[in-house]
C-alpha cells in the first residue's frame, strides 16, 4: 500500500495544533513529520504530545532557521527513509489550521492517481473575506510570475503542496531559507517543465491571518528578490553588452577611418556586434542562467535567437513605421523592449535551460 509523508513546519503553534494532527491521523495519514522550527520552550508540551503519537515524528531546530530550511530538512529526512520509494510522495501543510484535512486528502488522492505532476492547493483570492494584504500580495506575485516565467499560477504562495516521490529530490538543493524557498520550488518546477495542477481548496483565515509568521516587508522583499533575481542579472548583462557594443563600434570606426563611410559603418557594426554578442553569451550562460554545460549547441541556439530577434525587430519597426508614421527610433524602443522580455523567457526556458 502506498504511503504519504505529511510535512508540517511549525513555529510556536497553538494547542489546537494537536487536534489538527489527530484529525490527519483519523483521516488515514500514518506518517507525519513535524518540524519544530526553534519554537519557545513553553511550546514543548505541544510537541511532546505530538511526538508521543505512533504516527508522528518531531524534528527540532535548536533555533529558528526558517520555513525553507525546515522544508529542505524534511526532504532530506524523506530521502533517507529506507523505504522512501514505496511512498506516493510528500504533502507540505501549514501548522496554523488554514489547510483543512479534507483538502489534504484531496491532494493525496490526486497524487496517488497521477504521480507525473505536482499539486498545489490553491485558494480563491476573489472571495470577500480574504485579508487585503493576502489578496494584493498573491495577485501581484501571480502577475509577475506570469510575466517573467510565462505560466499563470493562481496561488503562488500556497503552503499546501503535493510532491510525488520522483520529483522530491529536485527541490532539496534550492536556495532560500525562509518563505522565498517556496517561490524557488515553483520556479524550478516551471524551469524543469514539471506539470503543475492547482486544486481548489477552502480559504480559511483566523483573526485576519494573525497566526502567520510571514513578515510582510522582509519576506515580500525576499520573494521579489527570487522572482526578479535572474531577470535583474539579465538586465545588467544586456546593458553591459550594449555599452561594449557602442565602445567597440567607436573604436572600429576610428580604426577603419580610411574606408568609405558606408563600408566603415557596416564593418564597425558587424565587428562590434560580434564582440558584444560573445560577451553577452558568456554572461548569460555563466552568470545569468548559471548553465555549466559545454554543449556547443548552446552557441548555435543563442546566435540563432540573436539573428531571429534582429530580423523581427527590423520587420516590426518597418511595418509599424509605415502604418503609424511615428519616429523609427520611438517604435524601435517599444518593439525591442517587448522582444527583450520574450528573449529572456526563451533564453531561460530553452537556450540555457539546465538539464
């Protein structure tokens, strides 16, 4: 019979946490790992009562290390189980009671039926009783994630997630010690083309979500850092390449000053673009997308993209200029900005995709 490991990171939980764990056991979950993430000693009695249950194991952090570290330690625990391959996978659950036992069962059944995808318990943020900061934060990250990674996820910050055994090891080495780790899991899943199925769950908040240990400013900034980290490096690489292109162009114009103007500009343009593109390729491969592959096909894919992007830029600038009769430069700025975003997605998801 297949088993599922329920993982619950906890910090200073309420006494009702005990009854919640008991409900999970009554629902048929016989393998529950609770991570005491450095809770105050006055909560020891809660953890002791849980640890006394045959179905439960409590793993304790000496100090608060963060939810990300708790989840990674849970994955490590899971992968070291002698019989972990006999498990359906793991389901991560929050300790504040926001995830009903019925919804946990939903994910478990879905994962048992199809282990070729990961499952997110997604809340409906259009409901009236959703706290404003939760609605705003999730809608913003949903939009930004779609813009940067091309996939729309209704609930990017849900803590209720089902990960089949075959995918668990993919997420143990990711960066992030606090809530940003969960965003990195989502990014990695999209990056590796792992299918994500969102299952609608009940949306529960208690006392305007006062139980959460999420720090609105600090943790939001860290999550945004994960969302934009690679993109900002991409922007830096592109700007640096542009500067190098201009400098090389200027140098080559001076070096070939004895040639006719048309020839001089053409030669300077080609040579400067070759130099700046080589720099951009190196930066994007090694710094932006951190791809260590030595596959020569990367060069072919990259410069094919450069050529296609250049031709698309020419076509759309020419076409829109004829239609709108606006400044060619203004049109080029708009067109190239859009192509810039598409190029980022293509380079991340296809050209420099990690294997």
